[in-house]
């Protein structure tokens, strides 16, 4: 690595804690520029999707639902339950591998552009704060000012709006967990009828309010494990928000009338002023950096004013800065890509072969055949019906490959929406039809007179020749 990064003493501390161990409150300067405008557009689109999705329904059912309490999940209108656990595990593994691959190539782009914490903090709550309290200097002055009428009004207005938005987020969050209809029932009925739901919504509201009012960037620096993953996922070829030290060093402030012999960085520290985590990007890649691009916009604005080309701070890799190399596809990226491709292929095959109604039939273990009147014998079977649809279903069964009779032992095989039904039945066959001890059977399963499956099993029976002997 370049000699420029040999002194990394700054990594022994974080920007939001001073030497005495006390919190250093970050007041970032209001950003502006092409990246900030692009992030605003992306954030608006994602927020619309977030708040609108719980209200979208297909055939009267939620488009997306993550009901962990009842183990009921709906993805894009398709119901998933405990019986699809293997598919969900593979999807989670594929998502983790995707994070590894994406981070190895593009660094923490997710954090700056898509992460809900960043979107809400920088694109919702921070914008409200700029509107009410002003830019960073006004915010500092307001904090240090005595409690007068103006300060009380601004604090009350800001915290009131923060609380309303936190309630909106918590209700949306609960709608993803239990469904928007159930949330509306909880709200309409009141806390007396639904104390659990009332408590949950208020706990989530308090948590969101605490995070976006006080905890803020600490959620990214202290709590989120993704920043720590950078240390093992990023290398010299990974794309990140980076300072071009080759072009920028040595730093020197602008002096009127003097010929400039230093690098392009004029040490204005605006890149530090706009950073929501309070770091100096010129020190290199840091776990506190969420790739929000605020420093890129700020530096580009300065470069334009002093007549220098933009891009002193930009998306680039360390190799790209040091050696002017473009992004290379490394062996590690190849391994991640291969694993991810295999997982996606496996998930695709499982989804294509996934059935709305799944029926399993097994001969009851430990039981021999039974003698029946009329020179017949029978076997007892267990059936297991998994209904993955939103409607109640009933099935019929018949033996396809030989003359046999099915007699149900108990209720008709019906299963409610997303439920499992178990039962027993007998298959009765004339001894004259049996040619060997273990006869292979094919049982057709029918729903609304349409064959939905054919299940192969065996019938244990006494040979007719034995009877004659």
C-alpha cells in the first residue's frame, strides 16, 4: 500500500468519541450536488415502495408478509410456510453470498443508497432538521443557546414531527409482520382489546424515535456488523468512495497571487464538514464510512470553483488510484459468483418444481397386511396433505395401475388454507390380483377432477400360490 497510508493512528479512535470517552455530536453540513440529487430520487422511490407495499394485495391477500409469529410468509403473492423452510434457507444463503460478492466489488454502496437507516436518517429526518434548525452552524448555535421561546418551539416542532414519522414507520413495520388489515383492527379496537399489539407498536415507535433522534450514526458505527465486514471483504480492487491522494497531495491552502505547486487538495475540510459520521475521507477507507457520496459532491463543488477537474474524491479502488487500473475480476469474485450462480440455479429449480398442493403417501410402518372377507387383503396407509394455497382444498385418490379399492379411515382428506392435514386409508385388493409379495402401486391424486400428482408406493400381500399350496 502507498506510503501515504502508512500512518494509520486515526484508526485507534472513532470520530464520534473524544479522548475522555464522551459522545461527539455530529452536525454535518447540508450536502448538495449531483450524487445527493440522485440519492434523493432513489430514496423517494424506495420510500414509496416501502410504505405502499403493505397495501398491495393479490386476490385479497398481502403481496408481501413476514409473519414470524405464525410462521406465515408471503413473497410476491406466493405463500411460504414451514414446509418451504429449505427454500427460504437457500434464499438467505444466496442473499448473504450476494452481499459478499457485491461488497467485494462495490464496497458499501448498499449502505449509502439503499440501507433503510441511511435513507430515513439522511433523506427524511435530517432534511426535517435542516428545515427547522437550519444548517450545521445554526444547529450548533441552537444547541448552545439558552432555553428561550424560539428554542422550545423548534425543539417541540422537530420532536413532534419525528414522533409522528416514527409512529408511521412502526405501523408500517407491523403491517409487514401481521398484515395491514390486522394493524387497522388493532388501531380501531384500541389498547383494551389488543394490548399486545398496542404495546408492540409503541415499543417500535420509541425505538425508531430513539435511533433517529439520538443514536443516529452510532447505529452504523457501533451496532451494524456490515461495516466490520469491510475488513475482510474489501481489497485493493474494491470500489469505494476514495480520495485520490496521488492527485491531491501535498495539501495546501489557496494563496492569492502565489503560484500553486502543491496538489489539488486545498485542505478546506468541507469533505469533513458534510460527512454524517464525522470522518475525514482523506485518511482512506474506514469502517465509519457509509459511502453516502456527500464528500464527493462537496469536493466537486470546490474543484469547480478553483478551476480544477472534478473527481478528487470519487468512486474508485485503491488500485485504480495508485496504478490507474480499471476494475478487475479477481479469483475471489469468481468464486463468489460461481457459488451464487449455483444457489440461484438450485432455488430456481426448487421453485419451478414447487407444488401448490403436496401429498405424501406411505404405507403405515410396522404393520403387515390384513385378511378381509371375500378372499381379499388390505394394507393401511398414512397420507399427508400440505395446502400451500389461500383456499380450502379437498382431494380424491384412486389406484391407477391395478384393480383396487381405497377406503378412508376417518374424515375426508381436506386441508384449510396454508394448513396441513393427515389421515389414514386402506387399499383392498383381491388375492387373485396379487402376483408377488411386494406389489408396486401408483396412486393418482385428484383435485376438482384434475390429476395433480401420482405417488408410487408398495402393497404388501400374500401370494395366491401360497393359498393354493
